[in-house]
C-alpha cells in the first residue's frame, strides 16, 4: 500500500502489455512520448507506468484487465477508468490530462510548479542545478500570483503557508529529478522540500 502523502499524490496512467505482443511493441515509442510529455507538463502530478501482463498476470486480473495493450488510470489506490481508443501519444496525453482534471486535488504540504509559467518561458530546468549547489527561494510575488491565478484561490493559502517562512532563504540541493523537473532542497533546520525551478535562483542570483 502506497502512503497517502503529498509526495505520492498523483494520477497514475498505466499500460498493461505483453512482451510477446507485436502491437504492444509497436506502441512503445508512442507510450514513451506520452510519458515524457505528461510528466514534463505535470511534474509530480501525473506518472506513467507499465506492467507486463504475461509475467504479472495476477496483477492484470486483479484490476480487470482482459487483453493488451490496455491503458487504465489510478488515483490514491483506486482505479479511475479504462482508456478507449488507444492511438498515438496524443491520445494517451489527452486522456491522462482529462483524468487528472477530473480527479486530482492538491494536498496540504504539497509544493509544485505551474504549467503556465513554463509556457511563458520564465523557467529554467532542474538539470541546470546539481546536488550540493546552494540555491535561494525566490521572493518574486509575481510568479506566485501567476500560479495562484492558474490553480485557483484555494492554492494561495497553501502556497503562502509553505513559502512564507522560507522566502529569500538559501538551501542546499539534496536531489535533482530531471524527469519531473523538480529539485529537493534542504533548508536550515533540516527542512526538506521539493520545488519547481520557477521558485529557485542560484546563489549567484541567476534563475535556474
């Protein structure tokens, strides 16, 4: 059982396949592209996985998977819905986003970036920083306002509560996850938090 924590609060899109299925093999590039695009646009909020149904047939049977390739979705340990009309990567992307819009809700203590800020070109990348680097949590309220406008008024309080005590504080990069494009930072007092690069600047004052 996966703990119900902010770190695990994500929609899972899972492909059940067989390593002996020609159609499944042909879909590998499409599924991989969908995974890259979804996890880039929704870091820490959508994750893609795959299960070899021939090997783990009991797992497929437990979730009512009757054939393959078969794509389904989960949230907080519960199955959401099976996908119909599996096609190119866009079909998986659009369906995964739809399930996310229908089910996902932020949890207390969860700090994530905003897709709109990426689209505006104001973000660097997690890959621009390394473990051990010193970074500073930005006090740029315009960025926070942009996120609040995108995520809704309820998000304003959550962001303020988490960011407030750390505004302008420096910390050391503990881990870099380029797949989700997020950075884990350790602040004074041993506080560990994951942040999207939009909230961080390098110690030399340059944005990530």
